[in-house]
């Protein structure tokens, strides 16, 4: 497999798939540029080599052409951060002339590839057409790597000799591999978020890999109820109770310690200014719901995190969007930051965990923060991602 560091893009037209699915406000201005910024090292490497770039991306979930999801809204910012005039192809299937005229040092941005349903269908003819614009395919879209779409995977078939990971993709794969396949021990996974049903696959897979699993957020209450606890009005998925019991049994068999919240900050309604009272998590009154992990739990979790040499984190510990219920998530983020300072390898990912880490201004204090949500979870479930396979598998 060729790598981007040693590949020379001189006089080559590089088709680069990025994930520019960035949030836009009502005025179509970008409100978070993280994903664009993360692609810059790859773009700069290609330009510095004397190559040109054809950028492919999706934005949103348009059904056909939709101005709100147009990538033209990204042009001013892209121009600012690359320092290069960016050409724009309003129809990604009609860019032959613009691609042909591209000179070294220039960038052509193709309109949202999802304006065509062929993209999500993984249509080969569509991929072949886009492939005809360039000499080399670079996949730098880790956040979309769990999709087998035309430009995230299928297009690689047309570049059997010249397909590469971009620098972001490579960093994501390297860091996640280090955590999942080569962790220093003890290895602790922290999983939070709303529903256990969306995280049970990763929990079950991690039970074969980790020493400890720390649970927080809404899903914590399903596990407590499964153990016979009384969790009041807290978020519970009753259909997952048996699955939660099985998970606890497997953990015991595998010698994995599962941490659930000892105490909970409960409230009578779902709002920032709602009342807050602390209860043992298995004795929450019928009229109240759990909104955050409690102070004893915070201390316990903190110690377990500080005792770990590798930490993987996905999902908040409580309703962190409300300041009054964000303490548990902050305490965990702070403990992971401290663990990093002490030499542990720490990796976090997923939209909400990263939003929380940014809210607490702790991003710099993690060893690595993934740009992906779903793709990271699938990677950590041990699944093969098409966006990775299409590059590493010569026969793809
Ligand atoms: P997820 O997308 O599954 O990672 O869930 C993230 C969401 O879980 C965030 O919006 C949190 O507000 C929410 N959440 C965390 N803890 C709780 C809780 N105790 N009750 C309800 N929602 C929660």
C-alpha cells in the first residue's frame, strides 16, 4: 500500500474525498470548521508537491439538488485557509472541462456528490465518471468511512495502483488501531449517551478487549433496572433488560469490571433550571428521572480513569447540554485530561463527547480526538469499514 507521505503528487490531479459535512447557520455560514481544518494537512501536502486537487464531499442529507446543502457556501472559508483561488463545479458530473484545465497548485471543488442518489447507491458508473477527472484517489473522509458510497469507496476500484489514505484518515486509523489492537493495560472504555440499544454492539465487542467499562448517561439506568434497581422515571429501554443482564454476565466471565453509577443527580423535569437532588441510582423516587451521575460516582470514575494506561471515551455521562447537569461529564473529561498528563493514551470520539470536551476547553489535553461518530463506533465494534478496505485491499 502506498502512503501519502512518500507519494509525489507532482503534476498529478488528486481526487480527494473529504468529509465537509459541517454545520451551517440560517445565513449559510459555517458554525464549526473542525472538519475542514482537519483536511488541510492533506490538501497542503498535495499542493506543496506540485499537484492539483479535485475535492469531493457531501453536505447534509439532500434529496436531489438543494441550495441549502450546496458546497458553494464553503468557498470563502476554503479560499481563506488554503490561500488558493478555488474553482467550483456546479454539477459534479459536468466538470470535465474544469478538471482538464486544472494546473498544479489549483483546487476544483465539486458540488455536493449527494445531489445524485448514485452517490449513496454506490453506483459504479457514477464513480467511474468522477474517477475520470483525476490521476490518483485520496480518501481523507474517516467520518464517512463506514459507508460504501460511490466516492467513499467504490471509486477506489478505478485507481488500483494510485489510491491512498489522506493524512487525517491515516491518523484516525493509526490512533484507533493503537487503542483497539495494542493497548497498554489497564485499558478502560467509558461509554455514555442516551440509549443502550445504540451502544450494545460496541460494549459487547469491548468486553473482549478491555479491563474496565465505565457506564454513564441514560443507558446506565437500563443496566441498573436490569440489576433490580429502582430508577424512577429515568430513561430505560425495557426491551433491553435481558440484553443488559447478558452483558453483565459476559463481563464477569471475561473478567471485565463494569462500573455503573452509584449515585445520581435526579430531577422532576427535563430542563436546566429544574430541581436537583442526589439519590442512590437504584433508589430514585417514581416521580424523578436521572439526569447526571452523582458526586460519589464522579470520584469513583475519576480514580478508575487515573489508574488506566489506555482510555477510550464515547458518550456523555449526563444531559451535559444543560450546565446544571454537566458536572459528571466535566469530571470525567477532566480525569481523562489528567490521565493524559500522567502518560496514559487517551482517545475520545463521537459528536456529543467531542462537543462536551470542547465546551470544557479540554480538547488539547487528550492524546487524540476522532473527527468521527458512527465510523469510530463501527471501527471499535471490530467491523471492517468500506472506506478503509477500499484502500488497503488491493482486490477491492
Ligand atoms: P448519544 O447520541 O447516544 O451518544 O447520546 C447523547 C445524548 O444523551 C446527549 O444529548 C445527552 O443529553 C443524552 N443523555 C445523557 N444522559 C442522559 C440522561 N440521564 N437522560 C437522558 N438523556 C441523557
